[in-house]
């Protein structure tokens, strides 16, 4: 049995999210939430929001015990990129890429 949650079109680059997803992969739910709570940056806040949503889905929709849950899978894949332009040198233009991400979390129960 597993519980999932996905946040799409998060306005943070996947390269900023991936190191933080690696911190919590495989950890218990309480430990992962503690790590994310005390990790600085908006990327940790976005991931924590998805982890809490997956925990709520596990408890309410699947009747899973929150004390036995752990982060089985977590990913931050690339979403669509917004392209913007800025004035460049000699009347040219410089491209600005505003990247977005899709964050997904899967929680499973540990067999004890």
C-alpha cells in the first residue's frame, strides 16, 4: 500500500530542488519532516508541503499508520519553462528562462 502526492508547476528550478530531495529519500516520515523544516530555502518549504500532503493522503484515504511511514520515492522533474526577454547589448536581446518543476512524493509503510 502506498500514498502519493504531486505538486505541479512549482516555480522553482529542478536543480535547486534535487539536492534537497536526496536528503529525505528513504527516511522515515517524522525524520524527513524535521530535515525539511530546518533546511533553509523556499525549495525545502515546497517539498515539505508535498510530503505533508502525501502523509494526509495516507492517513485519511488509505488508513495507514503515520508512525510506520517512510519516503519511498521522491522526485523533482522539470516542468515547462517560461521564456522572457531582456534588453541586451547593441540593441539585441538576452533570453531569460524561468524554469518550473513537478514534485512527487510516494510514502509506504515499513513492515516491522
